[in-house]
C-alpha cells in the first residue's frame, strides 16, 4: 500500500504508482528546453528524472511515457482523470482514522481488488485534515479515482463489489 510522502510525486506505470522526487524541478527545467516532439520530450524528462531517482533501464521507455503524461498534467494540458486513464491507474483512498470499521473497509477493498485482478494505488488516509480535504463528514469512506463510492458505513461485500465494479467501469 502506498504512503503519501511530502515532496514525492506519483506517476503511474502499468496501473501502479511509482514515487519520484523533485519532479517539479525536473518539469521546470525541461519546460525551459522548449522541446515540442513528444518522443524527444519524454526522453528529456526521463533523463532529468533519472538524475535524482532510480529509473530501471528495462522500463525506461515506460517511465518516459508516464512522465510525459504527468508533465502534461503539471502544465494543465490534461485533467487528473485523463492522466489516470492514460496510465491505467486506479487510485483508491480509504478514509478513516484507523478505527475497526475503517480497517475493515480497507481490508475488504483490498480483497475485492485482488479477486477482480485489479492493480491499484491504495492509500488509507488517516490524517483528519486530509480527510476533511475530501469534503466528507462521515467515515469510513471509499474514494476511487476521485469519486466517492461509499461513505459513513461499511457496505456488505456484494454491495461493495458492485460499487467498485461500477467505479472501474466509469473510469475506463
């Protein structure tokens, strides 16, 4: 399960997240180069990102594509939903301070995602201010790709599976 770390920006490769540091600086530096060709821009982005992060040689091309998508998001050229779809990402957030109900929702969600064979970036958000930023007043809550699929209680397994499937269908 991913953890939110200040200064780390997530990119999505094959539906799962990779955390990289100093991408804001990488994007600012690369923007100054004025590269228009997407392939050349992707290569420049991955070269600069690799100066500060480990980028495995075997997946360098995938990193270039993912960085290009995130760069376009950073520039405001695409929306967060478009960026997630381009990276095949499923962003799942379980909101709740860590009470037994919140933990139950997290565990059930992980089990259902595994049964469905879905890769996902799953984070249990426990910080009260971060929970408030979602605009919800009732926890536990489940948010998939920015859409609230459950709030205020833990639905039964069949109902939760249905809600997750609908959220998956809507994001693809």
